[in-house]
């Protein structure tokens, strides 16, 4: 906040590329927190939040009709929206192997990776990411990796001793030398300060990786006015250099997560993945609308029958996202967010307990 105030007297246009100090701060953060020591400041570009970059990246990279943009089968909807904005064909995939034999004409123009995943919280390991990079380079495919939840890793073995934060590199970046063999060619990592620094309203994010690709983005973005305000750039420098507040933020979310996870499990929900991030990916072994074995309702006649788990939560006054919002594979799942206040999280846990006890 002090950095934002100090930079508030800024009446001129900010640099689209970001100040050298900001780009150096991003590179230093990658080295310190992500185990990536070779990010060049020339390969860093601040963005107006990460969502706008996800939405516009296919178009900025020249994708259009006849091109394919691939993304995870369970994914944040904006990957598909970005493909459609560019006029490209959106292709959800479970794994790159599912794409089958590729030619230069059929290979995707862009492949999105999302680890940790929104909505599932799944973390992809080094070997998995390495296979993706190797495949992409064999077929001339650009890989963009959305890594915005990397500091919110809940796996106990990943945490540094005496710290709330994960060991650097515990959630591997697509730019990790163990993944990309020390070359960032054809690779972009997308990151946001909305989650780890509670800066969603600031619209503070960045993309880093291949300097040639970043240069292509910069050439278009500077003509489109896609620039991060100077005060926000100053706040980003301060946030990137301060690990303590990230640990505090993670601890706050961790308490909410434990409270809500326990309540969901005790109420009969099963938590899958949810290894990192701000959500619990939950389901029940019975998906019908009731607990008494009644016949399932007809979705054509009863709107609640389309999302029975959501309806069960709504009956308790708990707002969740249907898993089907993120792809067909999420049909019988819920995404439960940890972003409500402590009071609201406790209230939700209490209502789940009341349901379990018949209240």
C-alpha cells in the first residue's frame, strides 16, 4: 500500500513493457521463489491482470480461423473464450497424447497448461511438464503455462522448514530448467499477484519466458494501450520482494481450508486433488437430489436436477460453482472457494454440520 501511495503522482503514460526495476523484480522472484534462475528481464512483460492475457493471447500470437488452441479438459473457461475471440478452434484435451499423430497443419498453434489447476488444484510434476515441452517442441507448438496458484501449495512435504511457503520449485514452472532443459524457447509462464498478495483489484500480473515471444506481445500491446498503471507497477515491485506477507496470506487461507475441508468430508463429500490453490474440488458418491434413495428428478422438468450437488448446497445457503462450468468431466463435482471471510467459512462449516446431524 505504501508503494502504491508513493507512486500515485503519475500523470504520464506508463511503460507498456514495465519499468526495468519491475522486470528485474520479476526475474529475481523467479530465481528466489520458483527455482528458475535464468529468466531474462527482457523476457518479462506486466499485464493488466492475468485474465486479459489468457483471453487475448491466442489473438496476440496470430491465431485465427483454421488454427487450434488446446487447453485442459477441466479448465477455467477463459482459455476457450480466448480461442473463440481469435476465431480459432478451441480443443479441450486430457493429455497431449490424446491429440494423436500431428502434422504442421493439425498441430495446435497454442497449448495451455494450468498447474496448479483451477478448478481441481492438481499439481503437475516435473516429468509430466517435461513431456509436454518435449512434445510441443517436436511439433512447433507454443506452450503457455498458467501458474497463478504456485505459492498456495498445501502438500506438507513441499513446505520449507519453518516457513508457510513451499520450497522453491516444489510446484515446478514450465520455465524450470528441469522441465525445459534450460531453454525458454517457445515457452511462456503466466502469473498473477491476485492470489498470493490479495491484489485482485490492482490487476497486477505478468508473463515471462521466451524473449522473442514476449517481444511479439509487446509490439501489439503497446499499440492497444494494454499497459499497467505506474502506481500498480510500483506496488508489484514491493509485493514481489516481500515473501513474509505471502506466507501470512497462505496461512490465512490454510485455516479456512482445513475448516471447510473437514466439514465437507464429515458431511459425506469426497475431496479430490486440491493439492494447491484456493478451491476444494468436491463430489459425493451419490449424485442424486436426495439422500433417501428417491428417484432422480427429470432435468427437463426440474432445473435443480441438472446440478443436484449445487442444489444441496444452495439449500444450506452455501454458494459453490458447478464442476460442469469447467468442462464435461466436472459434471458431478463442485468447486468450493476459500475466498470468503473467516466468518462466512465458519458459517458454511456449521451449516454442513447441521445437515449431517439432521438440523
